[in-house]
C-alpha cells in the first residue's frame, strides 16, 4: 500500500448521518490507518515521556546534600512513577477512572499522582 493511498478514501467533510446508530462513539476493533498514522507521533512521545523520559529526568537530578546535627546527609531520588488519573478521594462515584474527554467537560485537569 502506498503511503498516500490511505488519505484518498477519506470523506470530503463532516457528516452527522451516523449519530442515531447504536454503535456511534464506540471505537472499532481496528482503527482507520490514517487516524493511527495521524496520532502515532503524539502517542509515542507521551509514552516515552512517561516511561523512559521520566526515568532519565530523575537520574539527572543531583543529590541534595545538607548538614544536620554535625552529620552530612545526602538525599537522592532513585525512581519516579506517575499514577493513572483518578477521581479525587472523597468523591462519591462508581468508577474511579477519569478520561480526558470527561476532564475537558468538567473543566478539570487530567493528572496523576507523582511518587
């Protein structure tokens, strides 16, 4: 398949004809190749930043050294983990997972705890 071929069969404009379809909004098993190609760089850069990038950033932080009661203390950050975004503790809800679209609708942040 030639690289330009995946862009040839796309609709010329937006359409609302499938809004009443019961499966509307449910992702298919296999997404369209053009959509996958369009978002690939963003997804891969995010995954790198959260996995390897965070590890490299932690390793680049120099140890924090200070004196306490005539002793020299050195604190070093060894690892860091970002937890998946979740509903704040104390909220009444059935589902604790939070998704980007929900956060945009609630005008809240899509963030996870850094430990």
